[in-house]
C-alpha cells in the first residue's frame, strides 16, 4: 500500500509532462501541415 504513495505522484507528473509537451508542440506548429509530408514523399524532385 505504501507503493501507491510513490506511484500516484509519479503518474500525475508524467501525465502533466505529456500534456505540457502536447501543448508545446501545438504552439510551435507541429500539427499544422499533416498532409504535406504524405504528399511530399510521392513527388520526385530530382
């Protein structure tokens, strides 16, 4: 039962870190051009 005193704060910290990373990626435009990479691999620009 004492292990929950360690695991719950660790889980909350990791969840908060994931949320911060997601919002950081949103703010820096990581999700703006989702189709660009999919179409770029099909073009042959040699």
